[in-house]
C-alpha cells in the first residue's frame, strides 16, 4: 500500500480527497446531530401529546362499552393506552405497569394466522421499547403548561430513558385517568444506513473525479519525465506541447527553452573546438617548414617530434569535434551482438580480445558512438594490459559492459585523472606506446551522453573498466 501511495499520484489525490470528505462530513454530522436529535424528540413529543389529547376527547364522547376497543385500536408498536381509576402518583409503579403493557403483543398480531409472519420490524421495535422503558427510573411527574397541552384540563407528563420514553396521565370527565406510554429508542449513532449510503455515493463520485484530475496532471508529467530522460541520454527530443493549465504549460515552456539552450550551447562549443583545431593547422605547418631549415640535426628532430605530436593532438581534436557535430540517430540494437562483433573484428587484427557470450540484450542507444567508446577501452586494455576479456552484466537498474585486462593497473590517485583530455600515464609522450590521451575522455563522454558512466577499478591483477548504462523502460 505504501508503495502505491509513493508511486501513484491518483492514489494520493483520491486518498486526500476522501480524507477531506470524511473530515467535513464528520464535523457536519457532529454539529447537526444534537440539533437533529432534539428536533426528533420534539416532533415525537408533539405527536404523542396530540394523539393522547385526541384519544381523551374520543373516550369522553363514546359509550363505556367501546372504550376498551378504542384503546386497543389506538395502540401502536411504540405507544400503549389504558384507563386507571385513580390518579397515578408512584412513577416507578406506573413505569412497571407501562412495561408490561408494552411487552404485550398488539391484538392484531395475536389474531394473525400462524402461517403469516408478523410485519417486518414490529417485534424488534417492541423488544427495543421494552428495554428502553425498563432502562432507568423515570423522572417525577410534571404538570404540562397550557401552551404545550391542547386540552383545558391539566395533564401530567414525565420522561424516562434519557428522553427516549415518555409518559402521560390526563383526567377524564368520568373521574378516571387516561394513561399513555411511548417508548422508541432514537438512533444512537450518527452513522445510519442512510448516511453511510450517502457518504459512499459521494466518495465514489469524488474518486472518479479525482482519477480524471490525477490523469490530467500525471500525463504531462510522465511526458516530461520521458523527454527529460531522453534528453539526458543525448537523444533529440521534439518540443513538448505547451498546453494545459498555466503551471503545466509553464513547465513545458521551461523544458523546451532549456533544451534549446543546451543544444545551442553544445553546438557553439563544438564549432568553437573545430575552429580552434582548424586554425592551429596553419601555424603548425609553418613551424614544420621552418624546422626543415634548422641546421642542427638534433634540435631539428626534437622540433619535428614536438610539432608532430601537436599536429596529432590537433587532428584528434578535429575528429572528436566532427563526431560531436554529427547527430547520430538513436535506435534499438542487440547490444550483445554489437560488442561481440567489435571483439571479433579486433581479434581478426591480431589483438588478444575474447568475448564471453551471454544473454541477448536489446538496448536503445547510438550504436556507432557506443561502439567507439567500447573500442577505446578494449584497445587500451590490450595495449597496457596484454589482453582484454569482455562480457555483459545486467542488473535491475543498469547494463554493464565489462572489460578486464592483466596489466599493472592504475595508481589510485590517477584513477580519475586519466579521464582528463590529453592526460597519459605513459610519460614519454611517444605515440608508438600510447595515443594522444583522448580515448578515455571520449569513452566517458559517450557513456555520459547515454545517461551512464565509465568506472575504472584496480583488480588483484589488472584493471577493470565498466561502461555502465541505465536500463531504459
């Protein structure tokens, strides 16, 4: 679950919206619940008093022989009515009498055939009423004020079970007393079935809306992430569409502007490097001509060697600049086949190069550039380490092209310095024993253009060079 939360913007938005919904609904229910409960109790009391007053009028206007039938017909699942000869005084005794009467099934239910079940909820309601009326001792009798009681004669009223039950006693003109008991437990929780259904529907609608909102935000963000990854690997990325809300549109505009500036910077640097290398040819040629007229043979040879080294470095710089200026298309290739074919070519030229075959690996890259980087490292391994053994390793995040040799390795303090342009471990600067010092620099530049790197590590015997490339989804 935590992984989904960390990776999914839609999940985060949905959860936060649902939390906001639950919090707002909970606060709203808490604020309105007490008011709602008081309103329900007031409505129940008003209905109870009105019904009792109407029944009192009916009883006074009907013959005594019909009173029992009228009382039975007026009873409901929540109320019972009966007549007593004396005014009720003992509230506890009155409560017990009311409990017995509420526990007695209604006559309509008693006459129902056994094959027919009682209406759903009636027995449960009656059981709840009995429990409610027996829960606590009732309060004292209170005379109802004139504005709360519709009849002119006085009536006594009491609450029990924290207001969920009510009792009434009113004197009739015959000298008897009409008693009425009401017991209906109010909902004890704000989470009723209706509120839960309403909350579930609202949550479902909000979740659907949140999914569309998250997709609208995540789609351009994913497009930006893919474009940024491709740009970091040196690929040519088409401009992102500059549309949508201001925040997203401005992000796309900033990315397009950044890409344009980077490309312009690289092009300017490459042109400048090519121009410098080209302009150096003229003075080098002039120096070589002047050196030919030097009479001292030893001095002339030193001058020509120095000029030749400078010319070689210039030519290497020009070649590097030309390759940098050439934009190679990125495509998917069989990386194992590419490395194996390179090793076979070098082996045919008499170099001690072996390739350890492994699983086929498909990779999206600029194959010519990558082939040059691998070739530089393999040739260095053969030149300085006698032989080169090449294989591919694949992990969850990277694809490694590993080149190992049996040479003396590199001093620890020079492991990073060897990547500097024109730096050579071979101090004689003899082009027969080493190059101009651009091989490792070019290899690392190509690897980093692919989003990876070149790492050198000393082994117990020899050097291990690894071109580490990121896996592209």
